[in-house]
C-alpha cells in the first residue's frame, strides 16, 4: 500500500513518524467515520498514542501554536458566545476575544468544520491553538459546569416570594405514575439539588453533606474517603434545601426535632436509577442532611478486586463454604464492611440456598436474597427478625449489626444450629472483636466454638498509576521505625511512592483499596478465649499463628506501590 495515496494529514504524519502502523490508522479512520467521533479522541481514548505526543506532532505538521491550557484562567473565557452543544460536538473551548477575533482551543487541527460553524454562529474571525486532548476535555467539563447555573448566582438573587411557588416532585419507583404536570423541575432549588446529586454520581463520591451553620451553609462531597467543600449557598435557603431533600426521600417535612431516615431513588434514564440513603440530624442552626450514594454494582465486583491478599482471600472463601459458624466483619463507618459481606453473600447466592438478611437500612438490593428492613417503631428489631428467620428454614443469615446481647445470643444460637451467620461489629481490630462479644455478656464457650473468622478492615486511597513518583527520599532507618522490617518483604524489594497529582486523579489518588486483618479462630485462639484472655493475649497468639495485623497489611500495600506511606499511616497505626 502507498501511504501517500491512502492517508492524509495527521494520520499520515503519525504513520511516517512510526507512532502508528498504517493498518491501525486506516481502521481508526473507518471507526471514526462510522461512529462520527474525533480522530484524536479515538487515539487517546484507546491509549494508542499519548495526548501530548499527538499535540506536539500536530503542531509541527500544521503550524498551529501549542498552548498550555493549565496556565489559562477560565474566568477570562467568553461565556454564552458559543452554544454548549457546539462545544461538546467539536471538543473546543473559547479562550478569549481580541477585537473581532475569537481564539479557540482544539485538539484536532483537521476539524475545519468546527471553525466554520463557530465563525458562522459568532460572526467573528476564528483563530485556533492546539491543546492536549485529555487536558482540553477536562477543562471543557470544568468550563461547562461553571456555565451551569451556579447556586450563588442563581439562587442568591431569588427572593422569598418566588421560592414559595416551588413545585416539588417526589421520586417514584412506579414508572407508570403520572408525571405529566411536573413543573417543579424548572424551579431553581429543584434544579440545584438535582445538579448536586448528579455531580456527586459523576465524581464518584460516596456521601453528600448538607450542613447549616450560624451564618453560612456548605455542601461537601466525600470522595475516596476525604471530604471537600463544593459550594456555599446562601444561609437563608437552608430550610428550603432541607424541605426539598425531605420531600424527595418522603420524610415528614414538618418534623425538625428528631432524626429521620429515608431513601431517594433518582431515575437517571429509563434503564438506570441510583439510590441514596438519607439521614437528617437536627443541629443548633438547622437540619444537617447526609446522603449516602448506594451503588448496587459494588456487591458484584468480585472478591478479587476488593484488595484481599491471596492467603486472606482463601481463608474467607474457605469459611464461606462451611455449613455453619459465624463470620464477623469489623471496622469504622464507611470502611466497606457492607461490601465485604455482600460480596460473600453474592458468592453464596445460588438457587439451592435460602439466604435472609436483617438490615437497618437495606443498602444494596440483591435479587435472590430475602432482605428485611428493621423497623424499631413497629417492633421489628434485629432479635425479632432473627427469630422469624429461624422459622423460615434458612441456610445463610446476615445480620446488619450486632448491637446488643440479645442479637448476639440469637446469632450465636443460629450458628450453633447448623446455619452460617454473617454480621458486622464496631471495633478497631479483629482481636478486640472477640473481647467485645465477651464484654457484651456472651459466654466464652459460645464465642470460642461459634466464631470462625473475623475480618477487620479499612479503606485506603489508591495511588494514581499515571503520576505516582518513587519515594527515594525516605531513609532505611525510618522504614525500620515504621515497621517495614516485619511485613514479610525484603527491604531491598520495597519500593514506596509519593502522590503527585495529574488530570486523571485527585491529588495523586484515584479509587480506594481495602486493607484487611483476617483472623481465623484456630484452636490456639479458642484456648485463649476459654481461659479468659484479653485482646492483647489474642493478638499475640494470632501473631504467632502467622496472621497479619492491619498495620502490616497496610505497610505491605505501601511496599507494593499500591498506597503511599502517608495513606498507610492515615488509616492504621501501631
């Protein structure tokens, strides 16, 4: 094949420079034409060539100046000059206007249609500069989100008379319900709340906090376990924001004195909906409302992706397939206990097993499992639910949380009568879980013979694989002091990394990984329990048996370059 005849422009340049073979280039062009997508976008999305390389070659080939978008201030970008659909269609960004010239950032210099359409729409002469595609996309998203009605601008100017006329839409699971007359979506408060919920989903956050104070109001997102402020609406809107959220979650809007729990089902499209768990808390200056985003897919991720080490995973799987006994998962709120339990339930969820769960509230809906919502007000407590389960011929029982002696006793009796029981408990380590049960009043004999496995866990932020940099500045003495000498990895093989930060991550971190302490109740551990030993005795025995502590697991993750030492110190301590 003759390159000169078959390829032109940027594809030809990339082939001649040896960055792309001819067949791949031709295939890419065909797919771009059939799917109507940008050629540069196709290359970067499929990781064929890095964006900075494409931009550099395109700049040399077409004589278009290369511009560093990171130094550009978005506030100087002309707003409302180009329609949003054109910006998204052509992946362009208006940078500034000089006289009758509009300077336009783009990543594909061969996109002449963009120039002509924008020139026609604006009536201005268009000058283009080249920007790396990945950086440009991120900046466009930021620019468009700023263009969306910001709460400060949109709501700050609205008086009380207008806000009183808001029409509130309740989210209904029934797809056939009549929603023809929903005019509430035009209301600024409704639009703002909906936008916050959608932004939270897009950014992958786990919680959204609405917090009123004496003179300010703030909204925070928790992403990868870290809270950050996203907006500060006017304080006079606090009651209306609370009312909107309470209506969406079908709570009592007149009750502001006691906490309430509810649920929002946000239907994003015909086939996709996202659930939010809602809790209101009366504070001194109004109601603080926290929304937990419930991801139904998190339970189907598979045990491989949770972060268990091979021996820990095998121990969990071995106990899961035992016919009776108890598995306890412990850790603070938001440490992934529910996901660990549901991953185990998903493995057990086969047609021949009867599985029942009692939860407060039901966080993840799972077909094939009988899930019961605990309702204290009507007398449906954990003990009552458990008693009912035992009359329903169960194989596997899951109790959301062991909070008292009654729940613990019934759970243990169920485990002793041929059922597999899974539950959670709030303690700091696996060894402390056993002593916590003893302190509740559960007889030592029952604990020693019933509990099979305890998993203590934390969630640590995963280092971004694109920008992490080797941590060669940490002396070996410090590593010894931190505890790297007893994690089972030779010192010379340890490679630590620092977070750096790039457009693909948040401050050098992207996603989270579990850190686990898996303690199997061996005969030696059982003996300590029977002898009335404390958590220190149990921990010492577990160490001799070869079980790793949370701290050791975290340091191993750091030594493997998955998390940073700072993150290991944040989630665990000696």
